[in-house]
C-alpha cells in the first residue's frame, strides 16, 4: 500500500487531508459520521482573543456552484477554547490545528502565545484575511508589508508550526507568499474565500446583511489551483491547497500543482464523510498508478 504521510515543517501528517477552518466546527460535530483519527488533521473554526457574536443574519447564501458566507468569525474566544474545547480534543490521535484570527497585530500575537502553551496543539493557521482596525479596515493579507508585520510578531511568541492562510483578493499572491515566508512562516495555505455578493432582484436588496461575503465551493477551484501552482513555484516552504476541492480527483490535482497537503471546506456541508472518502481516493489513485508514496506526485505536474 502507498505511503500517504507528508510533513508540513515539523508537523507530521498521516495523510495529506485536512479540513478548512469554519467548515468543520471543532471536529466533534463530525464524529458521528467519520473516525476523526483517519484524517491527517483538522483545523478548528476561527479563534479570536475575545468573544465575537458574528455578523447579523442573513449571513449565508447559495450561488451557482458555490456559496457565500459572512459569518464574521463567531466564536467564544481563545480562553473559552482553552478551558472548554481543548480538554475534549487533546486526546485525539490526529493533528488538531487552531485557526487564529484578529483585528490587530496585538490580537494575533496574544492569541498565538496562549495557544503556544497547549502541548497537544502542534500548529496554528494564521488567518491574515481579517480587517486591520488600526489601519482603516485594510485587510492584513493584501499588502506584503502588513502581512509580514503580523507574521513576524506572531513568530516571536509562537514556537510550533506556523501556517499562514492567504487571501486570493490580491493582484499578485506570490508577493504575499514570499513576504510571509521571509517573516517566518513555516507553510502557507491558500486560497481563502474570494470576495463576492448576491442580490435578490425582487426585493432589490442584497442577500447578505453585510452586502459582500466570502465565495467558496467548486466555482473557485480553477482560481485556487492556479494560485497554488504559482505559489508552490515561488516559495520554499510547503503549500497547503484549498478552494473548491469536492472529491479525491480535485485533491490530487492540487497535489500535482505543488500542494503538500489539502483542505476540504464547502464539501463538508454536502457530505459529512467526504474527508475519509478523499483519503481513500488518494490511496486508490497512488496504488493504481504504482506510486509508493504520495510525495511522488507533489508538484509532479508536467508542463
């Protein structure tokens, strides 16, 4: 049988299948459908320093081949996670990764420092697609300097694997990737959702309370695949690919484009067992083609 294990810096995954933050809750919600320990790991919902109520409803809308969301990072804060969620997850035989979000460099840094103290959390995924309240709402991840600043600050207090999640809403994503690599990121994950909107023509009103929201699902896959391919060639750190992956074939395409691991997001809402099916599908593909290890197909796209 083919070896499915991969490494993201010091983080060892039994297979390259992870889950996208915000689509998998805290993992427990899916335990009735799958054996969580069969995954390479899962990334819990976005965690902030202080509790957040999220945006007003409606904050989700279906679109052709995808969905829009404007949940607004609703969570009870990092201290609630440490006291109530972590004790239930720390014994799982898989990698539990925390997605860290914030509104200022200080927010990110303090949250990361708190999670650094948890022995059974081997990595964080830093979501730099958040608005920087100190700079008029500018998203951290759209300018190399701002992205590097937050990563550099977090790097000083966080000593485990640091994955930085990149926004696609930029002119040149390779510039952002190189900036965060230079600031100390151990890996980059991409893409986060694309900015979109939907309108109810009969009511002449937007479908989301926030007017715009994050677009995900199969419709973003070609953009995500292109960006992963570009970034994988531009940086030396491992790339985690996500964006419209709905089945094992999609996942394999991202691996061929240069991703070391992948994340499943919107697909979890359609089939709560999709993660395990993708693990099995990747294994079947490797065995069928005579590969001994999944690492043989990473970046193996022939162009």
